[in-house]
C-alpha cells in the first residue's frame, strides 16, 4: 500500500534505519577500526612522516592491486590528482574539456588550473553521471574532427578531453563513452574521486581512461585524512606523474635541479599509513555500505513521490552517498525535508549547485542541461557511513 509523501513519516523511516540511539548522525564519517593507530605510531616512532616512506609505497601497491590498474601515484588530494591527469593528456591553455555540470566544483577547478575551459554537459538519470548518447548528438551539431583533433565550431577552440564523474559512486555508462572518445579524438580522463570499489561490467572504475583520479578525503569510503591518487596503466606516464608531483626535481644526492614547472603534490607517509590501514578494511566497508543501500531501498519501497536511487544493471556501486530522488511534483518539499532532518540531528544535503550556475563558470560553453537541472532540484543525500549498517 502506497503512502503519500508525508514528511513526518519519511523522517520516522529514516530514523529507523540510521539513528540507533545516536544523534547527530553525519552524512559520511570515517570508520577507523583497523590498524590505523599501529601504522601511524610506526611513522611517528621512526620519524618517517613526510612524502617519502614505506607506507607511500605500500599504499600505492595495494591501491593498484585492488583497482586492477598497473600503477598508482599517491598525491595530496583528489583535485591535485585530477589536475595532473589533465596535464598528462596534454590539456593546454585555451582548450575546452567536456565535464558534467552536476559535479563537485573540484572537477571544473582542475580544468581551470590548466588554463582550459570547462564545457558543461548533461547527465542521465539512470547513472546520475554524464549522458554519452546525448553528448554524441550534441557533438554532431557543434564539433568538427580534423587531423589536429576535435574543435568546437562555435568557439574555434580545441575540445581536448572528456571527464566523466562517477557520481556518488555510481559508474557512468562507459562503453558508449569510449566509442565517442574514439570517434571524436577525445582523451578520456576519469574523475573516479567518489567511486573506489565501484565496478562497470566487472571492471573497476578509473581503469578505462588513459589516466584517472581518486580521492581519499575524510568523507570518502576510504580515507587518508586528505589525499588522492592517479591511476594509469602506462609506466612512462606513472613515472612522469611522480616527477611532476615531486616539484619536478631531478634525483641527486644534494643538488636541487628541476627540469620543468612541477607541483608539491606528493602524499605524506603519515597519510599513506592511514590509507593503507583503510584499504585493508575496504572489502568490509563495501559490503556494509551495499547492505545499507538495500535497507534504504526496502524502507522507502512503498513511498509515493520519492525513491531511493539504485545502481544501473551494468554497475556495482560502492554507494558512497545514498540518494533520495523526489518526483518533480514534490520538489517544493525538498528544503522542508532538509530542515527537518538536520534539525533532528540527521545530516542530509542537496546536490551540488550546477557548475554552470556558479559565478566563475557562468560564461563557459554548455549544452542543454535539462536532466542535470532536474536532478539538482530533486536530489537529497542521506547518511551513508559504513558504520550505519
């Protein structure tokens, strides 16, 4: 029997899943239940706390093994990882880079750090990420492919790359996107910041593009406090990424010689120690988070006007952040629900403001964004920590 969208009843159901006699209940908090103290103490006892140390090597190796990538390069945060990824594929000042309007601001910022312009594209509701089929139709109208690459006929600028974001952990439909990139000579750079542990047709996200970026911020499924990583299967590019993120310093016993403009982006050993302990627990985190997603789905199954977002048939999501989607005729209740839940100690939040609406990006090129605009109005994130399940 269906219920009309009664906010008091909805909050009651939400409490039954998450509260467990504890408030406030955050959106996503770290679960530090393994060897974190042991490995951090080892760093302190030995004095290896900066960007050189055994835990950086251990963390990178474990991350590569878990994702199936050949190489992982640990850096200070996900934004730095994406910045370097874009530089590795040759994104240059004046280029355009296709990216979803529905994303965290770091995606657009990293493009801007390269002197390039974000070119905002629409999302699809079945994945919450970039819609490759709609993007193909759009490029047919505005793009010209030459021997020199893909160019925007309206602006004259080169369209160098596309950055799919696996939103809230849900994989983008990658096969048609890979075909698009081949047809239009676009480099694929995955923003997998939110999707550690997520699979597309059995293959880990972040292993489809030439390079990809991960995040290990404090609110991610596994954390290093602050941190990120670059994934690639190319040995030369992995080495260059390490070089660029270590201020481009040439190896020498004492001389400080740098051969290009580099970045001080390498992850400290003490952060990697925390991350290594987290990766040891990651399979359990994933199991618990998927269990929580199923509990939400069952709890809200009979509600009219709202649904819990579920992974696409081709995906196995890490369910980094669980999503409630309001029907369009109930969007006027969104802010009321946000106020009521947060007032009662259950942290919820809306989707990010679309990048195309932010003051610094309003002038950037964009396609029709009707699905992203709809998702922005209707989407609510609810508590998703592994500790809930």
